[in-house]
């Protein structure tokens, strides 16, 4: 390995030894950009990698709130303002009990590269809390969001840092956060948050964007290998925002989605998933995926137990991990390959472990990397920001067409970078290289900051 790269990886590992997800994300990026680093001896003198790896700022704060029983609960809030090279910090908020600094930093680090790939003027950030929204009443969610924003507001702004949703943060939470921000600031800064409801400044097609974008990327990737989506079988993990709209677009492209999941287990419907039923369970009733069996007795439910993810044991042409990080590990990759999978499209952030990705690629499975394939959400958030600045709305069709063009261009950038360095359609490395080159150019231009 290149000496400079090795030194930086060692130092990063020593400094962050309690942050496994962050180290995994850094390792994956750094090892794949080696051919570029090898061409640029000057990077070491300006500590380019060290500066890219260290967040510009990490904010950690207390979030006290009162539950319906009158008890005071204290959660921990985070905002990692990672990198503002290309524009205001931009990235989602995650509310999930697993949230910690390692997860926030890995997501923030990934976000810098993803945002660079979109070609839009946005820097990288991530935030959230270890608050668990599951089972909470609407009032509890509102009180939590208001307390969270009462601290966060001083760190964000439409030209400073623009949060959005992620796991556990959807339209409802963004609404409560926006309301509190507006109240504290006494100003209608529409572009301070994205993922807003369309009635007060949100963009049409933002809700659909990550899932739809994933399928646009998948269409391009398969097309480059003369494979058509029509008639292909698809399995999807998760049944949240990304999973639901990936399913919707896959179905409209003529593919047959046969499985979806949540953290308890997965449903398998050989007739094809009834998405209206899933939306009713998840978007309206906030229920469990198992409830699908109540309207589809022919479907099967497989409970999650043990190390394997049941959704990856189902035979499929295309697998779309759309739930969370490291949800597709080596055992799952082996199951998918044994069942003849053609392509894996990452809808979630870092859903495949490094070992699983390597195994899939060694077995000629096409892998669409998250940084590129799920960039449609943040790209459409940037389109939402521009609409807010213009005080103007695009139609659904206009936003979707822009999203399609962006995803098509992202695939092209990944392919060109892979081709340039002779990487045999390694789009994971291609995405990292294409984004890194852009960021490195901006870093050199902006001096030592
Ligand atoms: P949601 O909260 O809407 O849905 C998450 C889904 O994943 C749920 O079905 C949830 O099941 C499942 N899930 C979450 N954590 C786990 C876990 N530890 N094990 C198994 N299943 C789990 O989130 P999103 O759809 O918004 O996000 C999903 C992924 O996509 C995340 O990795 C996110 O970072 C990424 N992403 C999201 C974007 C967006 O625009 N929303 C943009 C780009 C990336 P359960 O309900 O049982 O917890």
C-alpha cells in the first residue's frame, strides 16, 4: 500500500479506536482511492487526507424532554459538521437508539463524498439522537423534537447547515423541528431544513427521491451491462422511506418485488408485494411488517433470528439493502450468490460490510455503492433548497426529471472513474475516486483551512 495512505490509516485507527463504523467507512474510501493518491505526492505535504478525515466541527448536546407519564428523559443530540468545501453542511438527522459518535461520523464522512457526486453545491454533515421514536405518542415526538431544536437552532441556517430526515425522522418530525426553529428565530427561513411537507415549502418528489434515485442508478448500471430490469425479481430490506419508494419505482419499471422487511423479520409474497398494503401499515399505522399477513394469507413471514438476515436467503435477481449499516454481511452475500443474484443496489448507507462487498464483486455481482446510488435523496433536498431560495415550486415531473438526470450522471462518473483506472466495473471504487478528485481539487484551491 502507498506509504502516505498507510500512515494516515494507522493514525486514524489509533485516534478513533472506539469508532468501528467510522473506521470502516474511512478504510473503504482510502483503500479504493489508492491509484489517485499514487499520482499525487503533493497531497502528503498539505495533509490533504488528514484534513478530509477530521470533521470541521462536532456538536454534542443534552436533549431533556418530558414523556406522557410526566417523567423527565435525557437523550443525547449530535451534529457533525463534517465538511463545507462545496457548500453549506448538508445531511440528515437520525433518531434511533443505536446512534453514537461512531455512527454519526461514519454517516457524515460518507455524506461528503455523496454530496460531491451529486454535482450540487452542498457540503457534508450528519446528526441525530439516541432517542427511540418507536412506541412514542405524537405529543412525545413533538416535545422531543422541540427540545432537540432548542439547542440545534444556533448551529444551523439555510447558508450554514441544512439538516433533513434519515432513520426515524420523516415528514412528521421535520414539521415539528421546523415549527420550533421558526418560532425561535422569528423568521421564515424555508431552506433551513429539507424533507418538509409540500404545503409549507417542501419539494414534490423529495419523499420518493432516494428510492426512485436508487432505481434510476440501477437501471443505468444494468443497462451498461445490457441487462434489462423488466421481469427481474427484487428483494428489499427495510420498509421505511427508502425501501417503499425503491419498491414503487422497481414495480413501475416492470420488476417484481417479492420481499420486504423490518427489524423483526421479513415478508415474502411470491405474487409480488402489495405496496399499498405496506404503505398503510408503515406510513399510516406505523405498524410492523408482519401485519402484511392479515391481508395476504398466502404470504410468508420469516422472523429474524441468528446471524443471517432472512431477506437475503430468498432467491432474487436484484437485492436492495435499504434498512441500515452492515445489514448485509458475508454470510448474506454467500446466500445471495448461491441463489444467483445479478446486482446489489445499496439504498441504505454502508449496508454491505467490506467483506460482503468484496465477495459479491469477486463473484461478478454488480454492486451499486450507497454514496452514489442513494444520492437521489440529498440531490432532491438541494433542489428543495433552490426552490425555497427562488420562492417557487417545480412540478413533480420536473423534479423527477432532474433527479433522473442527476442519477444518470452519477452513474457515468462512477463508470468513467472505474474505466480510467482499469478497475473492471468496480463502481464502489469508481464512486469514491470520482468524489475524491472533486473534493481534492476544492481543497487545494481553498488553502490550508
Ligand atoms: P426509515 O426510518 O424510514 O426506515 C428504516 C427501515 O429500516 C425500517 O423498516 C426499519 O425497521 C429498518 N431498520 C432500521 N434499523 C434497523 C436495524 N438496526 N436492523 C434492521 N432493520 C432496521 O429510514 P429511511 O428509509 O429514511 O433510511 C433507511 C436507510 O437509508 C438508512 O441507512 C439511511 O441512512 C439511508 N438513507 C436515507 C435517505 C432518505 O432520504 N431517507 C437518503 C439516503 C440514505 P424498524 O421500523 O423495525 O426499525
